[in-house]
């Protein structure tokens, strides 16, 4: 590209940007498209800007990956891979390896069975039930509507959508215990324990919350899942829920 | 009682998810990333790969899925269709890697043949080679762009923050942000151009 092509005036750049970001009016768009058909230099400039904008987005996303990846504690993840996943993998191996896999799986199951009483993962699976959520109601109030709309997603297991909708509401009410509680339990159901702990901690900071026992119960489970047994026990102590007491007693055994 | 239109409800939800991905909603992207990684890592580890391989293949696949959703080449019906699509792309990428000349030297072909590649209606990369080359240069240029410019361009084009928000954050007026943004774009385009020459 020569110097002339590189040189885009601010006015020209903003025009191209409006075109690429779809913020032109219909008339402007039609007229710009017409010009593009005959002006090859402008067409090249548009393509150059298109590539530059795409590069900014893609490189920014790549740079986010490392932050995302840090949240995956590989050590924990290797433990949560379920037995059913193991079984699914068997079909990839040749027939003669199947027998060996089964023997290995039986062996592993035996080891798990023998050490079952103190295995945090097993205890977590035994005691973790997704909070059933609140009954959804019809409401004319916009923020209520948005809250219950997200609750419908939550109940259908669409935790990511539910979380993003509730987080939008949380911006205006960062201390709201109901929002913090459901964002927390949705994160836990979505296997993101660290995020769950962050939001559930916000719930217990509110001394008037009606979610106190539930928040401590799920905090206990979240810490159990991350193998932090001491904090799991500590949080469960503050919950009067029967399940919390039962889990605590198994942890103390 | 009002009849519930499940179909339109589903369409609406998938549209919300697509909109969040197109807007680079960090929460949504992060959750998708975290939710799907484990399965891919398991696949790679069980098929002659390392954790590093898994991470590279997964990030490559994630970028391809994001790009295809942005370009409307893949229109997910719901969250699980994204998960399935991401898994398939990662699996195919891992298959391609296993079949690559470099890798074949080290393992028996029989081991590879048992992993079947799934057909995708849309291939992750349909853009031509020249476009990819230019894109990579521009990405390298953006990676090495000086910090004040990098943050400003990222805030506007990736985080999709408004001019007003950025102006407030930088404590300058919107017109100055516009000027700065233009100058940063010029700088970035020039940097990419120079990388092209080297």
C-alpha cells in the first residue's frame, strides 16, 4: 500500500468506521455503497480498516484468554471429570484396550469406594443440590420482570444467561442480597466456585438477609469443592439447614 | 391462560446469547470458556496430547467459534449448541494436528485412525490466505502498540464502551477522545504496514 492509501483523514476514517460498525443511516449507507462501487481507493481503505478493527478485537480476546485460563484450576478439573466421561472415551480405543480400561476403571472405583468417607468430591456430589430458585411471577415492574425473566433461564439450567441478566441488574443495586445470592448459586451450579464464593460472600455481609443460612450452606459447598475443608467447615457451622449439619458432621468424622 | 410461544421464547434467548457474544460480554465469554475447557483437555490428554496442546487447540477453537458467531456463519440455537460446536471444532483441530507431518513421525497411524473427525456445516476459516496474513500482521501490530493507544482502542472496539464513558474515564471531552482514537488508529495501521515490509 502506498503513502496515499495509508493516509486516511479523520473525517474519512469516521465515515468508514460508521460503515463498518453499522451506524450509518439508510440514506448514508446506500450512497456510501454506491461510491464504493466506483472508488477502488476508498474500497481498499475500507478493507484496511476492516482488517484493523477485526485485529483489535481478536487480539484483545486472545489477551483475555490467559485471565480466563487462570480461573481453571487444572488440578481440580482433573478430579471432576466424571466416570461417565471416562466410559465415553473407551470407544476411541481398539477392542483389546477396552478390557484393560474396564479393569482400570474397576480398580479405580474400588479405591474410591474404600476411601469414600473423606473424599471432598463425593461429599460435594452427595450434598450439592441446585437451589430450586424462586417461583416466577408476572410483573409490570421492569426490574422485577427482568429478575424473573433471568429466573426462568436459571431454572432451565441456562446459568450463563441468567448470570449476565442478573449482573446487569446488580449494577444499580450492588448490595442486593437476592441478586448476589442467585448469581452466587448460579455460578456454583455452573462449576465456577471462585465466582460463587465472591457473590455469596456479599450476601452474608448483609446482616438482614433472609438468605443467610442458604448462603452459608452453599459457601461451605463451594469451599468443599475447592478442597478448602477448613473454610467449608467454618461456613457450614453458621448454617442451621439440616443438610449443612449433616455434611459438617461427615467432615468432622 | 395465555399460551406460551416456546419457539419464539427460544429464538429470543438465543438472540440474547448471540448479542452478548457479539458485544464481547466478558462474563458470558468467560463462562463459556471455563465451562467447555475441561472436556477438550480430557479429549487431548487421552489422545496423545499434553495440557499445553489442549490449551492451544482450545483457544484456537474458541476464537474460531467467536469469529463465526460474529460473522453470522454459525447461529446457535442455545448455549448447548455452542458447547457442541466448540467441542467439534476443537476435536477437528486436534485431529488435523495429529495428522500433520510433524506429529505423524512420532506416533503410529493406527492410533489416529480411531478418532473420527466430525463434519461441520461451516468451516472455521473460510477467509482467504491473504486476508489471514494481513489480519495476523495487524494483530501483531496491535499486540505491540504502546499502552495508552492500546487501551483506548480496546475500550472502544472490544469492550464496546461509549465515547461518553471513555471520555469520563480519561477525564477529557468526547471530541478529544475522537481525535486520540483517530491518531491511535493511524499509528496502528502504520505499525502493521511496517511489519508487512519487514
